[in-house]
């Protein structure tokens, strides 16, 4: 196999259709006659629904049916996370969700639904219905640590103190280690805020009956998992559901949860299989889908005079909201990552995942690591400063060394990735000159530059099952279609998969056609896309299946050329004789001959599953340069450079796109985004795109992405994770740069004018005598 | 699909006035960038509306016979910004409305709507206050003119009689002559945002450009309705253009503004930036007018 | 009361058309449902995200907060109208493909239309002006960077500045010689 397409900036295969506006997303495919579903959400943060009087709502012309939580006769609790299922009950996700509930646990919980012939009737009925709910209100709790207190309201009876998950990691002996003389202690609290994915296509799904089954078309990352969960939620056989995933307008992890597919399917079934559509309004997407966990950290480090770590402790409290979703996985990931980034022989770590009466936190690009990286890299900066060391040198000295091996994951650091990334990024942004230039500034407007780093686990092995399946079917002209369980969600999975197949089979890229839309009736089983595993995992099944297909092609070629298979190869769509390089026949001639031959006609196709039992470290760093207008309490990002080692880059254009997207999400995370709730009522305050400050075109500088390509030896094509990593190091780099500019190092996010005003005032940087 | 009970489309100003009288329950719909959003939110769902959006006679900027700048109420923000009369005489208004939302909002949003909704955060409002704009209303008994400071009654309430629609906004010659203004919009992002606080300052310098002949300053989101800081204006009147005077002027604005605490921003932050904005905006005005600080 | 309807005549993508529409319909509703122009996307329905952008009489509008009845007599373009009769792409569509400015594609139709308005103006925008002109669209995939490149390059090419256009990608680090106070 030679790399003709791998490593090339091939234009994404769906770009033309997208640029023409003819790609169909769920709403574009749905028949106009669909009945409209609107969900009735709780307007209390914790309570019991005593009654819902549906009489008036049902009278609204156009209303077909009103369902309430009391109509749910069978209570099938179900899990929602897009995790591979486990046949071992001990490893299954917590099943704590109902299609509708009479025991709402957050403002926005689902307690009923309206079905109407049109959206106006649905919204009229909904506003009537909202006033017809009688609640018994209960006290609520919004913060994780408060929820763990003895007298806090309990959300789920099986989870005392609202702790849904707790884990510890201990290494060496911290207590002894800190007795070493001459240690410097640095201790800090670091706090991150809840944010939302903000994919531009809201979650949408529709369902209808077909035969004795229900078809669900859903904007999801995980069609096969959706089928399983809808089965669990309805108490019906999983095979009774067929899930179709069309093109989707972004996911970022929100659509890695099962959202409203169970409710929509259930309603269709109640209505005898009528076509029903649930197009979630933006306001509900913010609070009734999933959000990023707010996590609070406490980290302490004891350092020797040479800047090495003698001992470290780490504690984190992870606010999970009202339902388990991804359970303890996100908190655990941060805890496990911490001692690997800057290894230290003596370490105590502990983390809790806590139920609160807030919107449900789930997967979101970075899966706990943007939060953790913020805490880690704020703290690292603080440690370097305490030691009077250059922050970059301090990192180089303490980071995971080349050859580092992690026994549980079997991950290994094969190359000098960190230093290579630092060197490249520092050169691009002009780090060393600027560090010097920005020292000791005075005046109202100041600049700063800083760096931060991370490591990231590509896939989910060995925590969960890693499996990928691929089917490749050859046409009469030698072109192929392929199908994968890994979904195209905008990241370009279809394109990189096609590049791999073209190179592995040996045919031109324009002969490789993705069957982009997954259909659980047709697509081989796969768990979808999540983590940063798509390119890594699909690579295994693609390579295996492509090789199977190639074997069949060459066997067929033997039939028509009489040459032994071991002397044959496929190059650029041509069957060649390896011994002299002669072109014997085209792949098209071969496919046509094999299908229509009267002796041994065969449809050339291959399908296989590969179970992956490896994982890979992915690395990178971010350099950020800022300007701070102190009296105006504003930080402006001037330049940003991310450098990533994601192994072999399959497609530089798509890889760059992943980095830009992550940087952008990181910029909003650092400077402006925060979902808020009213502490008095538990009601969300800013669940719309105006009040929630995701960054606009005018809030970004040019974004720079660079790569270090150390081929990953465990991988089918040398790749490792890139989808999530770019968001991880951005916020701490910006925080550290603001610190360099002003001397004020802030331990919470976002670093918005509100935060800067408070911090600058406290530090006496701004004269606030008149603004009491 | 909007939950609209009935839509009455006005074909002329007279027709609009007639529709106002015929349908007293109906609300006025201009560009709709606020009203349609409020229908969807439920706040105005199920109501009757009189659409005046198609009245092209209410679009455009001109100089009338009294030498007022006359801005038709349905002139969109984008057209105000591009208008040569605005650019020549009151460029700050074009700049201010060029900070509303994003380009698409500026294409649909009208200056009449921006003032009639009575919202303190409207980007045009602080500038119109600071330039002593006159609101022209047309009703059954003809045309009525109201100074903008009287037009705003309280939050979300303006002086429009049940038979009236707003037809124009006028800037008198005495207001715009030799006057240079600057607007600062303080918001949490640089586009698609509403003002946390907005500050519009304009100045006329003395003939020798050594002192301030007249300074006016208007704020949005510093009180329930757009306000002027008259005490600061009085203070600076006739004063020399010095760093010290400008600073004092800026601090004096706190006498007249009263921003509140909300989850969108704290009172302390708003007070602080109000002062910083006043200082920076006035300095910009001096520069635009060709003056020099401590010159 | 009974629903109200009205015949709306307008030009869509260069063709004169008319349709009976419910007066309550937004322009998004009319274009998507009555004309099946599904490139017009719904992302927020309150004029914040820009996904529903269409060109009306030469200017970008959010069709979600524009009543369908207001389309009377207007000239409207949706993304479908930019492709030629034989499937030929306009330069701006091609630039979005070439620059990797499309990921999930949901914001792309609106972005391409606003970009088309920009490059059609014949003006040379500064970088900051370009950002402002494009700021009515939200995108969560691209960080706007490659969209910026696509628009800037197409603008420069239209102005005959092909060499400058080729340099757009390599202008990575921006130098800011002077402090930039917020004002």
C-alpha cells in the first residue's frame, strides 16, 4: 500500500453538496404533514407534579393529543449516555431517566407533551398547559459541594448525599513526602463554568410506524446506541426500532446522548404510528439537552528547590445536574489524567460526581479535559511562578518523559511530542521575544503571552468496548460504496475513511463513495462517534475490510489473468503484475467480468468487525497572546497558535478545521460563555443565543494550527485523537497570558469583564472609589 | 409560523392611522426584530398587529425646509449608516446603529422601532438623546412633535397616542451644527449583543478650539430609560480642554445615572465603565473636532 | 378567527413566482415549506444565528424574523440560486469548498449568501470590516477562520488581486504595532 491520498488535503466529499445547499438534514427530509410535538417542561427546579389539567389545552383547535407524565403506564428507567452497552450489570450506565416524569428534578425537566397539527396550536396549548400544572415544590440545590451536605435535598434515593460517583487514586505516600525539607507549597482552587455545545442545528427527530416497527430519523452521533436505548426506554425489543441518521448540523457530544428519541417514538406508537416531529427550540436545547460539567478543583503541589514535584494532591467536585447521563466518567477522566501529565511519585487524588437540580451535564468536546486542563495548567503556571522559573521550562522539566508507560491503558509516549509541539508553537508566535517584551509593563493597556499543554486519550479502551465495523461493496465499474458505524457529524469522517480505503484497496478516490447516512437496518454495527476516536477506530475496520476486499479482487483477477495472486497487486485502479509492473486489466474490467462471468459469478464485497484493544496518547499545546484594557476590564485575544501531535495527519485541511473549531470553543470558554441559573428559583437565565455569549466572528483573531506528526505505532494508519484536544489548552493559555500582562492570575472562568472587574478592583488595579 | 391573531397591513400613513383607530387592540409592527421575537417568546403571542413595514414613504434621510435632518421612522439601521447626510452631519448615529446586533438585524431593524419599544439598551437611543432629537408622530389630528427626552416615559413606555404612529425623527440644525460625537457600546461580545451600557457624547468646541462650548452626553442602560448626564454637561460647559477637566466631567456623570444590578451585569461594573466611557468618548470628540487636550 | 391568507408575488432566485401564504408565516416558513428551498436553515428563529439568511433586494436578512407577506415585490436569493443551470458553482461557493470553510454545513448556506453580498459589492473590505460584515452568523465548527479566508480570497480575486489572494493563508500571526484601547 502506498499513500496516494493519505496525508493529502483532499476536499471533503460532501462539501460540494453542502455549498449548493442540497444536503438534507432531518427537518429537510421530514414530510410537511408531520404532527408537531412540543415538550411540557417543569417550571420548578425540584418538586412533585400533583396534577396536570389538560382540558383547556385539548380544546385548542389543531391539538391532537396531550400527554402527561401520568399517561406513562409502564415506568422503564433508562440510561442516556452514548456509551457502548455492557452485558455486565456492574458496568452499565445508571438508568435514572423516564420518558416523562412526575418528579421533576430540574427546571426544564420533561413532564408532558403536546401533539398538534401545527406549531402555533402546539405552542398555544403548551402555554395553557404550563399554567395547568400543580406542583408540590421542594427545596433545590444547584452547587455540587452544597448538594453533598447532610441536609441537602436528595435527588435520587439510591445515591446518598447526591454522590453518583466517587473515585480515588493514591500513589506513594504524600504525608511522608511533604516532610522533606526545603519544599515550596502551592495550593489553589480552580473553578470552571457550565457551557453548552451550541451546534447550529438544534436536536431534532421524527418518528413513524412502518410494519410493526417504528422508524426514527434523528440528528444523532450514535444511531445504533439510540436503537438500544429507545428499546430500553419503551420496554420493547430493540429490533422494533430502526434509526436513521441523516446529515447533522453539529453534535460536539450533545448528540452523543439519547435525547428525545424515546419520547418521540413513544408518542408515535401511542398515535398508531403517525408521523410526529420534535424540533427542539434553541431555548430548550440549552437547558433540556446536555451541558458541559461545571467542575471545582483543589490542587496542592509541593516542589523541591530544583522545581521537581515531591508530592501532589488533587480533589474535584463535578456538577452533574439532575440525571446521570455519562455517570462518573467525566470526573474520573480528569483524575486519571492529572498524575500522568506531570508524574509525581507521591499523589493523592479524589473526585466526586454529584447530582444537583441543574440541567443535565453530559459529553461535550473534551469530555472533562477542558475543565481539567484549566485547573492543571493554571496550577502549573502558579507553581512555576512560585519557583521563579520560566513557565515553559518548568513544564519541559516536569512533563511526562519520553518512554512513559501507563499500565492500565497501556498507553506509551513514544516520541518527544511535548517538546516538539512547544518548539514549533513558540517559533510561530514568537514566544521568547514577546515574553521578554511584555515583562514589567505599566499603563492601562498591557499585553501578555503564555502557553499551556495537555494530554488526551484518543479512544475509550480499556474503560469500555471499542469496536468498529465496515462494509465495502464493489460496483460493476470497480467503484465502491462503504458503510461504517462511525458517523459523519461535520468533522469529515467520511472523507478520511474514503482516503484510507482508496489507498488500501488501491483505487482512485473518486471511485470510493461513502454511504454517509447511517441506518440501523443497513449499516453494520458501530457505536457512532465520540471521544476523539473516529479516525483511530474506523481505521482498524477499514484496513481489515479493505484488505479482505483486495484479497477477493486479486483472487478474481487470478481467474481472468491466470497469474498467481502473490504476483498481483492493485495500483491506481489497475490490476498489475508485480514482477514486471505490467498493467493487466482495470479494476472496472475485473469487477464487470467477475459479476457477469458464467463461471463463478460473484458480487465483490467485504465486511468485517475489528475489536480494538489499544489506545493512544494525543498531545499538544496552545500559545495565546492577549491585550488587556485594564480600565475597561476587557481582555482581547491577539494571536493564538495550537500545535498538535495527532500522529499521521490523514487530511491536513480537515485536521486544521478540527483545530480551529476547538480553538473557537476554547476562546468562548475562556472569555465569555457561561450558562446561568437564578439561585432563588433555579430557573435558567440566559438560555438563548443572545444572552449566552458564544464567540462571534468579531471576537476571534486569525486562528493558527500546526502539527507535529509522530506516527502512532498502535494505530492502523498512524493516527491518534484530534477531535477534542484542541479545545483543552486554550482557556488556561489565555488565563496565563492575562496573568503575565497584569499580574492577576484568575482561577475561574470565564474571564469576562464581570470577572476582570472584580479581580482588578480587588487587586487595586482600577480605581473604584466612585463606583461603589 | 407566528401566533398572530390578525395582521392588518397599512398601505399609507393615513391608512395606518385609520387602522390604529379601527383596531385599538392591535400593536404596531415595524421591522419586527423585537416584536416578532416577543411573539415567539409568548409575550405578544395571539395579538393583533398593524404592519407598517411596507410603507416606503417612511424610509430615507433628508434635510427638511427648517434644515432639520429628517430620518424616516422605517429607515433601517444599515441605510442610516450608509446615508451621506448622516455621514456628513451626525456620523455618530450611523456608527451607533452600526453596532446593533449583526448586519442582518441592521437590515431589518428600524430607527422608529428602536425608539418606540422604549428600551434603554437601544443603540440609537443614547445618541438621539444626546443630540436632542425630536420625535414626529402622526395621528388623526395631524402631526405632533415631541422632544425625545419627553417621548420616553418609563421603561418600555413611550408617548404614542392610540391613534398615532411615529413617522420621523428630526435632528435640529442647532443640534448638529459644528458638533462632533462618539458612541461607545460596552457589551460582552463584539457583535450580536445588546449594550451592557452605551455612552454617546458630542461636543462643540469654541472657535479657538481651546474650550468646550457645549457637551452633551447620553447613556443607555444607565437607568430604566435612556438618560442624559446634565450635571456633567453643566460642569464642562465653557471649560478648557484639559485632561483634568475631562476626568472630572467623567466622574460627574455618576450624579445623574442610576444603573441597576442584574444578572446581565452588576451595578458597580456599570458605574465604573460609565465613567471610563465618558472620558474616552469625550476625548474622541475633541479629536474629531480638531481640538487638542492640554493644547 | 379564521386564518388569514394572502397571495405573495416575488422573485425568487431570478424567477417570478406567487403563492398563497398564511399571513402568520415567516419568510423562512414560506421558502422552506412552499418552495422547498431547504438551504434556508432554522437555528434559533430569533435572528441570532444567521442560518436562515437570504438576500432581499441585495441585502442579507434573517428570514426567520421577516414576515412572508413582506416579500411582496421583493427580489430574493437563496443558496439554491447561486448554482448555475448546469450545476456550475459560483466562485464564492467554490472558495468555501477549497478553503475548508464547510464542516457540518448547517451555517454554510447563510454564510455563503452574506459572503456573496460582500464580494458582489465590488468593495475591498479591511479584515475588520470583513469580520463585521460576516458577524451576523454563528458557527461552532470552523472558528470562522477558513470562512474568513474563503471570503477574503474571493473578494481579492474579484478585484484582480490574485497574488494577494494567494497570501491570505500564510498571514498567520498578526502584528499589532499600537495598543488598542476599547473605545
